[in-house]
C-alpha cells in the first residue's frame, strides 16, 4: 500500500489535469467519440441539453466515486454488470428524486434520463479509470469528462435551437430581431438528428485546427 | 476470486440496491402522487382556459369545479361528485381518480368481450372565467414514442370547443413535443365536433395546414411540421375519445 501513503494535495497539478484534460485535449465526444448518440437525441433545444448535462455530471461523478471505492471488492469477471447496476440505480434514483422535487424538469427530461444508462462515456470512464484509481482522482475524472461532454452538448443545443427554431432557451430571438420580416427562414434541417452530426463535425474540425497534437492521433 | 465469492458479491449487491431503490421509491411516492394530481387538475383547468401554476392548481380546481361525472357507455350518468359541496350525490368513486391508461385498456378489453363489467367514463364540469359551464372531456392516445393525452372543453351546446390542452410523455423535443404549447392548443378554440347535419366528424390535425386541405376550418387545425405521427396521434385520440361519449352527448345536447 505504498501509493496510499503519498499525500497528494486535493488539487495537485496531476488532479487538475484530470479535470481539465477531458474538456479539450481528451474530450469524450470530439476526441474519444463516445456518447454521440445522446448528443444527437437531446440537443434539438438548449433547455433539455442543459438539464441532461447537469444530470450526467452528477451521475458520472458519483458513479466513478462508488466504483472506485469498491474497486478492490468487485470480481473482475462480473465488473461490467456491477458497473451497469451502479449506473442504472443512480439513474433511477435521479429520476425518482426529480419527479418528487423538480417535477417540471423531470417531465422535460422524460425518457432521456433513462438514456443516461446507455451513455458510453460513463461506462468507458468506470472501466478505464475508476476501476484502477483512488476515489478522489476518479471523482475528478468523472466530473471532468462529464463537463467535456456537457459543453459540447450545450454548444450543439444552442446552434440547433437558434438555427432550427429561431429561439434561445425558449426566447424567440429571431422573431424579436425582426428577422422573419426581412425574409429569414428557420432551417428545418437543424431540428433533425443529422444536424447534430454536422455541428459536432464542425466542432471537431475547429478543435483539431487549433490543437495540432490531435491530428493523426492514431 | 472464487466462484462463491462472485455469487456472494452479486447477491449482496442486488439485495442492497433493491432495498435502497424500494426505500427511496416508497418514501417519495406521496410527493410524486401529489405532483401528478396537481398536474392533472392543471391540465383540466387549462382546457377550460384557466391557466394556473401547478402549486395553486388544487385550490383553483376546487373553486372552479361544478361537478365530476362518471358516464356509462350508454350515455347515462352513474356518478355525480358535487364540486361546491365536495360530496357525492350519486355513486361513490371519484371520477377524478380514474386512471385514463387503465380506462383505455378496459374499454378495449370490454369491446373485445374479455372484460365483463362495462367501464365508465369521467367527465368534468367546470366554471370558466365568464361563469359559463364547460364540459371537459379527458382524452388519451398514442404519439410517436409513447402515450399522449389531453383534455378538451366543450361549450354548453356540446359541440363547440371552448379550449383544449395536450401533453405527452416523450415526444421529440421541438417537433411532436410542441403539442403541449399554447400555439397548438389555441387553434382548437371554436372548432366543432359535429357538422351542420349533426353528424360526428371530430376535429382533424391536418398536415400541410387546414387552408390547403379539403377539411373545413371549423373541423381542422394545423399539424406540427416534422411531427406528423404525433399530429396523427392527436387526430385519432380526439376521434376515438369522443366516440365513447357520443351516446351521452346525443342525449343531453
């Protein structure tokens, strides 16, 4: 147990990196290309994107923490099932709590809360990080990756709602600006799932243009 | 790690998780039920053009309720719950507590002959802002991804629509999910479910717009672009829903 004796400060450079790396350099969506399916499904409007982002951040942080705490007890042969059980219990708990205390939010998310279970980022981080690392770094890794996922989700949701419905967070921006009178038309394509891929594609393009170390990463 | 360890681990984990989830679910259930009841009241009030927040819905509902009826498939009133006295003048089960999902199943089974007793249908008589009484009919149907439901208020002639409210469990945001917006439900105002000859024609949600179709303006509303299957679901829901009430409507019109 030599590793346990080293005292890392809570926000040592190593730990800070766990938090910041997934935001840009190792972003789960644009670099690891995980969690794309939910990025397509829920980003038609900004509001569900934001709520989904918050839920994923909470669930991922806690799931990583729990798996890391019990990592030495989990039999390797059934580890995937154990992870799934932990994630789905957390998702069911979140759903129940939202329904009791934040009923409107829970209605808005409806089926998407359940979709969190299938979010490959969570499974991916549990398997790749939390099952081999101590609780605190695992928690940071979970939060970091969830934030990396979250900001892409919010950006995609922002553009899809703005261009597809002419609104931002339900506020009819284009109408207030008088764009429709001068012949502006909402782009119906942005409402459809492929539009999310186009926007994610553009983000990846800009992203790689700015970070040369990501090019030809294979 | 031995097999027996794996079994022990799995058993403990499953029991633990089940216990936690059951505990939380039963602790939170009363709050969730209250939310759902308040929401149902809010939706019924919404159809009667009374917009309230969910917190004040229970209070306003009591104030605006004239009576809750249960109606047999033959059109007879079997239960009357008086809203102002808050007591039953006939029957003993509150129509408000009827579960629409179960009711739709029962109706289907009854028509197929696999259910003996005929179900009864709920109907809410509300007082609107002008002190006119409105008949609010609850409806339930299927959208693209799951159930959709709504309430439609008819004026005293049991023909003209005074208002409507719709909601859904999980239709696509920005597309089918728009059925719960005011822009959609406001279109139903002053449409009619019977034509001039007294035939039931219902109200259709028309793809491409009512103006461009052969359907007269008082029997159709515009569909949601990109939400065709949800829109069709609303059309079927209204038509199927009112069909069960037709004997009652014909009797009291």
